[in-house]
C-alpha cells in the first residue's frame, strides 16, 4: 500500500493536536482509487477511530478529527467514499456523489468495507475499531451498523437518521451513539425517536446526546450551523463512548 506524507491541517476541534505522525494512504475498490488519512498517537494506541466524511468529501474537517483522535491516544483514520479523483466543486457535485451511494446501498457498503480492510492492513492499527461520521458520514455510520460490520461501535454526528426501506438493525452487534441537534432540519426529533425505537426493538445498546437549538452541521466551523458549545459536548460524549467500548 502506497503511503504519502500529508501536511497537517488546521482544525476547529477543541482537542489538543499532537499526533506522533500522520500520512495519507491509497487503496482501491474495483477500478476506483480512494485516498484516506491516518494519524497515529504517541505510544500504544487505545483503539482505532474510523471517520467518514461529510457530503463534500474528505477534507480538512475529517483530517483534523483524525489528528484529534491521535492526540487522545487513538489511531484516527479518515476514509474516502467518493474516490481520489471525484470532482467536488460544489452543491451539484456533492449531491451527485451522495445520491449515487444512497441509490445503491450495496455499493455504499462495499466502499465502506474496502476502507475498513485498507485501514486494518495498515501497520500498528488496533483491530478494535469504532466507525464515526459527520452528516453524510453519520448516515454512513448507521449504514455500517445495519450492515452488521464487526466493529466495536458506531457514532453518528448530525447524520441522516432514516432507515431505508427493507433495512433494519437486526444484524447490529455493537453499541450505537447518536449526537444530534434538536433543531436539525434534515433529520428531526421524530426521526430520532423512530431510530431509538428501532434500536430498542433490536436489542442494540444505544445512547443519544441531543444539543438543544443546534442545527445540522454544528461541528463544522465554516458552516452557518457551527455551534461551539454543541461541538464541545459532542466531542466529550465521543470520548466517553470510546472509553466504554475500548
């Protein structure tokens, strides 16, 4: 697997940023080349945190989150679901890429599986992994849970909470954490209640932290929805969750 050095990015996260080293890496699925990013902690890692990007692709936001995980003692790995050469210049491009995966759930899961396998093949990466994601990536984390991926947990940050027709959580074997804003116009509180009911019915351990008044992209500093208090609360909830599952 080819590795290339990637310059460390600035971040809006409140975590300290002291990864021992960070690199990007490439992997393939079918004829498509994907590019991920890995940040390693200083010393033995507590576990691996996988990060799925928002609908605008893997960028500084996810890179910063991977670095933040490394600073907390975990291996942070940002995965790519669109492909290294995907054109991502604006709204229509983002909608094209996400829409294609929402329309083809088998391909959606296959791309995530390829990323999981590529991450596991990297050196010094603990086999115990949690899958997280932001917005589109939050929906992807729940897709991975429904797919029955053999992981230690699943975390959705302001993700789409709806369950596609024909899917359920019967194959989910690890805890699910949902971090969501009460004013999210994409997936509202009715969607959250439905998700909690589904997880309860499937006997899946689950938790939710709801941030009053927070809107959709509350973790993204460049977004109009940026909410530093909700972001800090979500980060703290994630760290508590990781301490519990690893």
